[in-house]
């Protein structure tokens, strides 16, 4: 890295952690969450019991990204500061950054619109990372870059880059429109022959398996996996002969593992076990925080619960995955924040699990009388104060003053 790079590219903060720590604590700490932790993750008042998953909310990568954004504003008080998209997928956190006079750059094609950015400006790269093309655009502009890309995302980048270098197509389990998946897919383009294909779920992975085994025709494949899901010039006859599986770090872990196994079996059925050994690779690239939160929800669901509440942004992939796990076992409501719960009317405003549709309203989501057990968890981009506010509204729905708890 050149001296110029050292002056314009930052990845380790600015040594201002102590300066911004109190501000972060004021913005994101939750009393009821602290009380739940101290009470073995269970609070009971009257007939209402709330149980919190033992792993929840902000992960290290999110804490780091948010902290670096706060440090950046403090380091450059007189400069324009931009953010490439959202720092994380949480409306409350992003609103706080806007209040700090950080301007959010809008999406443009597969990247962002940098037309406002000048050489003297500062651009924060979000926890999801940005594409190689975005990074090169910013480097050419000569602006200061503050890179908050999560370490778990960087690990996936290294994996798909190695696939591309070794001549393997990266089969990515993810959402093709998600910032992280777009950034990951771009990494294979460091190599002229690098190729990628994005599958959303096991159903789409099954179509890939069908093609590998000669059960699906070329035209239908190319129509299904259009340009936004595959690398330029993708040819399934050529590029599904050597495959390496990776994933967006926030997907449902069990599905990612199952996809890897199914694709490997398809290659073995089509070409033999020896061929699979040489031409197929798979690694679990789900981040540890995502895995921990999913494991904690599985543990919580072993206990008797009447209803489950999942708190987090509607566009937060890891939050959606948590909601999907819960919905298999108990009535579950994914709320964006505590304001989705109206104690006065007993109505919850939520996004139906697995559906990209408008919010719905549900009265009587929690019984109005008698003992009730409510489970709660939150995605890795949800701050503790928003979790605590949701807990407070659960109790308030039954007429219990949360200020008197504890």
C-alpha cells in the first residue's frame, strides 16, 4: 500500500473509541436487556413471562462498523461524510447516522451513485462491503475511504477468490440483490475466467443439480438464472463442471450446509465420486455470530412458548433467517422495531414470515388474560435499546408497568 493509500484508506478506526463510547452507550444501551441477562434471560411480572435468546442483537462486526462511523464523524468534523448505502440493515441506526450529517449514497445499477463525491470528501464503506467496481471508483476519485467491511464477509471473499483462481465457479447461496452478495460475487472478477452463480434457496439449488444431472434444458436454465444472478457470459455447460459453494454470511445455516451437500451429491451422481472429489468444494462460510444467534433460538424453542417476537429490520437477512426458524415451531411475529407493538390496542404490526409484502396488522397476537410465555430475539443489526423497548411494550400490552420490573 502506498503512502497515499495510507492517508486515504482506513480500516482500523482512528483511535477514538474512548471518545465515542459514551455516545454509543447512550444511543444503544437497554436497561431491560441488561436486567434479562442478569436474570438468566427470563423476566416474569404478573402472568407474563418474557424469555430472551442467549445470543441476540449487535454482533462484533456490527458494533465495529457503527463505532467506526461515529469515529469518522468525530475525526472529520468539517468534511462532508458519505455512506455507501446503509451501514447495517437497521432503520434506527441509520437514522442516527443521518442525524450526524452523514449523507447516504443511493444505489445505481449494481453499485452506488458517487457523482456527489469530491476528492476532499470521506466515504464510509458499510459492514456488507462494496463491489470491486465501487472500490476502484472511489480510489480513482481520491477521497478518503473508511472501510467497515465485516471480517466474516472478508473471509468469504477470500474463499470465492480462491475458487476463481483455481478455476472453480462460485455457487453462492444468497440473495442476488443484497449488498453483501453483490460484493462477494464481484470478487471472482479479479480473475478473467472467474465465474459465479447465485441461488436463493434449496429449490433453486435443486434446479442447478437437475442441470448438472442432465434433467433440465439450457434455455430454461438461462432464463431462470438471468444476468443479475450469474457472471457475464455464464455458460452452464462449461461453468457447472467445477463448483465451489459459498454463502452470504447471514443466510439460514442449515440450508447453506444442505445446499452444499446436495450439489456435491449431484456431481457424484452425474460424474462419479472421484470426479466430485477433484471438482467440487464446499465450506461453511456462515459467520459465527449468525450461527450463534440461530443456535440460541433453537435452544430457546425447546422451552414452552406461546408466541415469539423477532425484532429487526425487514431487509435484514439474518433477522429474516431467525424469524424463519421460529415460525417452524411457534406463532412468530417479525417486527421492525418496538413501535410495531401497540399496547393500547393489543395490535402488532409485522412483516409476514418469508414474504416480501406490505406489513400486516394482527389483534390479539398475545392473549389478553391468563399466563403467557413470550420469546424474543433480534437480528445482529438490532441495538439493545430497541430490544428493550419491545420487551417493555410486551409487558405494557398486559397493563404491566416495565419501570417497576426489577
